[in-house]
C-alpha cells in the first residue's frame, strides 16, 4: 500500500513539474516571438509576429503618452465607454466586479459585411508589481454566457499590458495580444484589425485618458509616486 501511495505521489509531482515546465516554455515562446514592424506612426509602433500553433498573427503595440497610472487605469476600467476608443467596438458592459482591480466584462465587435459580428467575454486583472510598473492581463472566458444568436463568440484571446512610468508625466505602454477570431475571416479583414485597428485604438485611448481628471482617478490599488 505504501509503495502504491509513493508511486501516486511521484506521478503527481512529475505531472506538476511537467505543467510548470510547459507554462515556462509557453511564456518564453510568447516573449521571444519574431516581431516585424508593420507601422511606425510617430509616437506609436505596431508589430506583428507569427504565433506557434495558430493561423493568426500576434500583435504588439508600443507607445508613449502623457498620463498618470490612475488616469489610464480608470479609463480602461470604465468598460461602458469602450465604444469611444476601442476599434469597431459596438457595445461593452460589466458582468462582474470581482475585486477593485479585477473584473469580467462582455463586448461585441462590429465586423464589416459579409462577416458576422464577434463577441467576447474578458477577465481582466490589474497589478502593480513595482512603483514604476503596472501590469494588465486579460483572458477570454467564452463559456460564462450562452452564445448569442447572430454573433460568433471569440473562443481564444489573451492580452498583456506593461505600463512603465517614464519620468513624472509620461507612460510607456507595451501591449501584446494573441487571439483567434473564430469562424471564417478573410485576409483583408484580418489585416485591418492587425494594423489600422491598433493605431486608431491607441490614438483614441490617448485622447480619452487626457480628459480624466487626476482628482477623479484615485485608485486604492495603484501607487502614484
């Protein structure tokens, strides 16, 4: 009996180690993608890269603009206003506030005819590992709501933000997203979302954040130096 218990314990340990190793390699595969510059528009750059085990490219955006952490995070968490800045966003609304820095929301994306609109459910978490850095992680949770008629649910999506303080008044943003839009999507439409979409999104994000008053953007989980 002891021998069997020992074997089971050993298998569990090996399985756990294998999972940790797999997570490590998946993370490094993402970090070491071969990024190609697709758009350099003054203050913003857009890169794409082939993604292992996916037919769709990953997208990376790098930009810097004037803002405080709390201004940016406050604007990002106001999901009802995503239609003001997210490319082709039709509607968004909060589903659940888990913590002050964690929530789940629903969004619908307008897609040009003859394709079908996409919708997705995103679980977002915001952390501040150091006074100079804020991280945002978003992952799709496609099964939290039943599929809606006339829309295609995005099954796989992951995004990560590195937001670094640059001096007293500027933030440097590195945003990486990997997604599968599900269903049949023509190449011309995919390209719109890979290049035009990020440029327009971050231009509107910068403009929207600038309107958030500092006095209204105090967050208990964000430390402003």
